[in-house]
């Protein structure tokens, strides 16, 4: 059921809720920024959705697959 | 709906925690020292991190320190309630429940260790995890209430951040990072005991054994002197490693000479003399100890900057 009335509690906890929201947004921004930084540094990228993973592909004789 | 109504009514009369109260659980003042020393460890280490990775590393080292602070506040709520200095903390003041402090402490520990590991390497993350364990379990739960050497042991937890910063860059531990650890470890006892000599504390009411109470003030003065003598070779030795340089060595010689002289003055005084001048020598040593640590790590960073600029090699 949606909340249709604003309770006094909502006002009282506004600061706390805004603080939690900003912390979560900050955390998401850090994870995003870190991902970009890692990729720019040349960290390996692998997709796990139905594609062969380079890091677990067995090495064949002679080097090339 | 009725459940929610009952809940809000029950909580209306209780002191409501603000976001700032949860921040206070993390001991922001301690975190600022953690940020500074971890940053120093990270900047003087050979190698480099991208600014974003470096920022993330410092942030989560600080958050890990904060997490151990929250665990400390959860466990120590009973004695914090007794002492004047600590009874306004969020848990004893009734603003945050012990369960919330425990939960925040545990979750932040997991998040900070995992994020530091992902951002840098698992040696740094392992050291951070050990630091949190050391402060929350070994110090807070075990030794703080058991031995008057609690300050010495607790100081080890505060000494880890530069070592973690160093490991974040290098992926290991070396003589340089061990000596940075040693610098803070040896500095903590004279710093804290100088404060304990002139601050009236109520640790005894909380049954926390402090050296000034268990072994007397004369012995505390002697310990301040002994630790300052042990501190000087560690500080000077750090200057002879790969991260030392002319700025650090000159600063260390001057700062340690002053520190030892001020500690000597504290040792040679008796209580009557100290009371007569309102503990002037003890206050002088304590104030100087704050600058002492800041200037040592500042000098290390200055030498690193000079080396990076190619002004001198060492």
C-alpha cells in the first residue's frame, strides 16, 4: 500500500534519510569511478554471460589456441 | 498499518538518532589521523596508484578504522556510561542502540576490507582486517580492562594505517613500513601518559586499569621517559631507509632531541612541583607530541615529493 499521508516521523527522520541516500549514491559513484580507473589501467575485462572466459581457457601446446 | 502506527508512537518520546550520531560512532577525530598517516604511507611507497584508486584506498582504510570505532563503542557502552568524557557518546546517550552500533561496525568492516581488496590488493585488505580485529577484539574486549599496558597495546591498532597505505601500493610489508608502524607505536604511550598526568580522568571508577592509578604517577613519569628514549632510534632509523631524506633526517634529529628533553623534564619532576605550575611540563610535552607525529610524516612526504621532482635521490 503506498504511503499517501506524510507522518511527523518523515519530517523528523528527513536528515537521516538524506544522509543514508547520499552515502549510497557516493558508494555507487566510487564503485563506478573505480571500475573506470581499473579499466583504464588495463585490468582484464571478461563477460560472464555465455562467453568463454579467457582466464579459465586451458593453454594449448604451442601457445596459440 | 496499525503496527507502523504503534511503532512511531513508541519512538516519539525516545531521543532520536540523527545521521551525525551514526557518524560519531565512527570516531571521526581518530579517522582523521588514520587518513593522514595512511596517505603518508601510500605517498612515500615506491610505485604509484591512479588518483581514483588511491582515493578509494584511503577512504576504505578510514572507514575500516571507523568500523573498529563503532565496535569499540558497542562493547564499551557500559564503561562509557560511567566516564564523564564518554557518556555523551551515541550509545550511552541512548541515541543509537548497542545492536545498531554492532551491526554498523560489522557491516562497515566487511565492506571496507572487501573494497580495499578489490581496489588495491589482498595483503592491504588482510592488514586492514587484522587491524579491525586487533582493535575490537584484542584491545577492546580483552586487554583494555586487563592490563595497565592497554595504551601500549591499543597504540598498535593506531600504528597500522601507514603500513596498510604502503601495502596498498607495494602489495607487501617492508622495513620502511614496519618502522612507520614503530614510530606511531612508540609515540602513543608517552603521548597518552603525558595527557593522563594532567587530565583528571575517571577510569578507576569504570575499573579500567590505567598506569597512573595502578602503578602511580612517579612510575608513569618514568615510563614516559623510557618510551621517549625507545622512540628516538625508531624515528631516526626510518630516516636511514629508502624513504628517508635530508628533510626527514634533519626534522627527526631536532624533533627527537626536543621530545627527549621534554620527556626528561617530566620524569625529573615530582607531583608537588607539577601541581605548583599546573603541570606546565606535562602539557608542553603533550602539545609537542601532536606536532611531533604530524611533522615526521609531513617530512617523509616532503622528501618523497623532492625525490619525485628529481631534486635528490637517496
